[in-house]
C-alpha cells in the first residue's frame, strides 16, 4: 500500500494514511476512462431538441405553380426544405442519448482515475475539516493551509469528498466558486475526478470510499465453481 501524509485543517502533519493498491495503485486504463466519461456526458444531454419536417410545418398544401410551362423548376409545396419557412430535412428529433455501461467498466474507470491522481501525488487527506460554523473565510483558510489556494495565482480545480452531515464545511466550501466542487462519497465518479486537479478526502470519507469500492469488488468477483468437471 502507498502511504501519504495526512494533514490537519491548519496544514500540519497528522500522521500517515494508507491508500490501498487495488484502488489507488492500478495501471490506469485510458480507453475505459474515455468510454465511461463519454457515457456520463451523453447521459447529461436532455435530448429535447426537435425540428419540424415538411409534413409538420403549417401550410404549403397547394402546388405553387403548374408543373410545366413556366420555365421554373418544378415545385410541389412551399414547405419543402429548400424553401424559406419550409421543413427541415434530416433535422434532430427528441431522443435518449444515454448509453449502457457495464458496472465493471464503471468501477475500473473510477479506479483508474483515482490511481492516476494518486500517481501524480494529487490526493490530499485531512483528519477533520475543523469548520464549526458556515464561514467562507474558514474554507479559504483551510485550502490555503494545505496548499490548494494561493494568492495572485490561478487556483487549481479541487474536488472535495464530504458527508451530508458535514453541513458547516459544506456551506463554507461551496461558496468558493466554480473551481471547488463537492461530492458525497457515494457520488464519486470518473468524470469529476478527472476534471479536477486535486482530490481531497477527510479521513472518514476516504474510509467510506475504500469500503464502498472494496465491497463492489467482492460483489463483482466470480464465485468458485464446485463439482466434478
């Protein structure tokens, strides 16, 4: 297991914490991460876009002019696609963009993303958020103490894993703008890990994520087949 130094909310060392190799130490599978992230982004699409075909546009029932003798191109309706105000040819219609992604693939992509961040030393573990009341300045002080917020420079994108009952920390950290994102342990996913530069856990949320992913691995493991062959 890889070991990293755990920090306090003031930035001091608070011992070490182990990162399991089967979760934070695998070889990242780039192809699987790409496929899972593509599926995640596709599932976000509303799919409500819609255009009208020539049969759905109002009007155009009469033939604009006779078929022959005018010297002009033959036309059957002023609602054909080549006419202004006509229908749209091959335009978008409402559809579902979601893709079916196997659970094992989703898990492998998340483990690959976590391992990639751990390999780059982009994982921070804090023993306790130490925010008693919702105060934005306490959240700024916390990120500055662990080196994730600096004055005069562009702040990195940070993903923090909190529990629902960390209400004071949640309300304080969510005010720090679009470069700070908060998720629950059960909401941790490949896209959010990859789109952010740093991943920050509390000691408790890290244990929850490790237990969740370990349980998922045991459920996905095939059972030994008994009996004679």
